[in-house]
């Protein structure tokens, strides 16, 4: 089993929500993909469009996750990827194997 980390910036998430068929322009999941775990900043992530993109491009693959919560206003939410703090974006892990 392999696990691959990824993140997509706020700017790219907005573009992706307008063009769900363009997921692979921003991130190409490893195959064969078993499932993906996604956590997103609730203030900057258009989840309807993001989920539409993953469902369209990764049809039949389970997506697990939620919103990184606890913040009261934009800019207070942080996602950690290894030793790096990432703000205003979506972060996740894809599992294959």
C-alpha cells in the first residue's frame, strides 16, 4: 500500500470548481487508487465543485474527509503537510495498492 500527499491552492480550487473535468491539470491521483482522504479550508474551498471534479475524474473511488474546522474567520485555518503549514487550500492523501 502506497500513500501520496497532495494539496491544491485556493486559486486552483476556484478554477477547478468552474471546470470539474480539469482535475488532472492540478493533481493526477496515482492508480490503481483505492480511496482518497481530503481535508479542506472551509473559507476558501468550493467543495461542491471539488467533489464534482473528483467524482467525475475518479469515478467509483471513495472520497473520505471533511472540513478543517475550529476557525471563526478566513485565514485562521491551517493544514499541515509534513513539516509545512498550508493555508487557504485543500490537502489530502491518496491510497493505492
